[in-house]
C-alpha cells in the first residue's frame, strides 16, 4: 500500500520446543499421552521409568505451552522475559512451566527490591536526586555498584544491538539479582537507616534510586508492565512535577560543588515507554571493585562454612582473618561491622598474621586466610554429624559398586543409565574422601 519496505530487520528465532514425556520399555521409549500423564512439569522429580525429551510442540504429544494460560498463571511479564531469555541464536527455544515460574520469581524480586528502595528513601527530594551523584560522598560499595551498573548498561546495549536477546537478559538478571539485591541492598541497610543528617546515608539512598531507575529502563522492553508501574511511582516523587508531565528544571548537583558522576534519569519523559535508553556512562573504579570482591569472598566463605557445618545464622561465630597486604587489611578492618552483620559473627580479629587454631574450619584464597573457630562442644557434634553422613555415603557407594560389578546389568542396561551410575560412583567416592579428610582434621 505504501511502496515502502515494512521492516529494516527481521529476527528469525528457533522453534519453541516443549517437554514430551515417555515411559522406558527396555531400550525403547513409549510416549505417555496427555490424557494419562500427571502434571510432570510441576514435579521436582519424575516417577521411576519416566523420562522427557525436548521436542517441537505438538498437541498429540501434549507438550504445547499455551501463552494465554501462562499469562493467567504467571503474568505477561514473566512469560515474555522467559521466552526472551531462552531465545539464543542458533538453537531452539526450550520452554516449560518451571522456567516461566523462575522468571516470575525474578519479577517478584524486582518488585520487592523496588518496594524496599522506595520505602527507605521516602525522605529523598527531587533536589537531592536530580543531576547525578556527588562522588566525594560515596563509599566503596557505592563506587562498586555504579561500576557494575556501567558495565551492565554496556553489555545490555550490546545484546540488544546485536540481537543477542538472551545475553541482554542474562546481563541484567545477574546484576539485579546478585549484585544489587543480594549484596548492595544488604550492605547499605545500616547506612540508609542511619538518619537524615548523615551525608553517607543520603549518598546511599541516591545511589539506590539511581541504579533502580536505570535498571527499569533497561528491562522495559522485556518487562513492560511492572517496570512502567514502578517507574511511575518513582517519577511521581522525584521528577519535580506532576506524574505524566515534566517538571521545572532543577539546579544540577554540580552547582552545589563537588565532582558529579552522571547517570542521568529519564524523568523528563511522560512515560517509561518513550524514555531514552540509558547512556553508556563509562564509570569504573577498579580499586573499589577489588575491595568488594574481597568482602564478598570473605562473607561468602563464612556462609559456606556455616552451611557445611549446619550452623544457623542465629549462632554467632568467632572468626580469625590473616591478611598480609596492608591496604586490604585496612579495608577489612573498616568493613568489619558489615562483615559481622552479614556473616552472623561474634568476634572478628583481623591481623597481618594469625596462629593456626587447633579447632577451626579454614578457608584460603590468595593472601586471604580465614578461620572459623569451633568450640569443643560443637566439634563433637560436628564429628557425630559427619560420621553419620559418611555412613550414608558408604552405603550408597557399596550399592553402586555392587550394581556396576554385575555384568548382567552393565551389558543389558542402556549406555546412558550405566554412565549415570558410574558418575554417581565417582561422586560418592569424592564426597566420602573429602568427608574423611574433614573428620581427620576435626579429630
């Protein structure tokens, strides 16, 4: 009708595959018709003898995912982002209910994080927020999250422009879930509740809002409904005007002195759908990034030791840290309150060198040597727990060895089943060996 080409680019994606369920009959697989099968997609573990294969969607195979049904169950945003996340080039799109449900959890994570940020920044006014972030008020965790934000904007932009939509989603997912929610929010909670007069508190609040607003614009093509809703809640408070209209210009932060890190917001737009894509601000602080990686490694190591020993967070642990490097030791000492809070510690000693404690669970990485001290009472309980666990492992080990020594089983069973048993045996042996070493240390 117009004699014009309809599109500049056309994106051809792979076929969308679903799970078909089969019952094994010897070496053959027999399709389980939809009328006879349970809702296997929702099961943590399939019944014995039942297997699945990713196959082209077909009503006769019962592996069709109805998008309208998914909208009702999980929401439009969750369905959209799940499809985008699994649309890697050169392969099929394999989708089922748990994968969509997983991205529903991601949408919930975004919503809950936004609710927390909006609640704890209720005192932030447009004049505090607009124009950027004053650099001299930032701490290491602020500079780290802004560095990660800059990297995420760059990688998400590259993913969109190169039609690598799975990489676009993956970069934002990792940043929002792991860096922003799991670490930064936890690290600044003490600061944001410190009080209005604390400049560090206001800096953390401005960074929280800045990062959230940037992420909402990045995610909008994939999650249009939740992002638009949250963005308007922010805009109504921070745009210095009525929602839907651009407010009068505000004085830039730079006019009040200090070096400004610019991550300009999109609030001059009436709606998020037409707000500009975030600028690829090149911000990088290598020193802050190294400090926070050391912090995460330290807290993560203590949490892992807790998990291995089955110690709940309400039990306060005593920790010794050896760090020869003076600059890193100084940072750990400065961050000791945060480490105690996030790792659930009683005492924390940080020194250039530390004696090897007799009863301790240790962690070593580069120059970092960390010891979680174990009381005699807990040592005995841990030995008892490990001996019981080792007993279960050895039973499984013997049963698997017996099965693999049976020539009839090895010759008749499908190759894949035999391979799984061999892998199981190798895992049993490795776990048992590691447990015996740990018991030797504890004894």
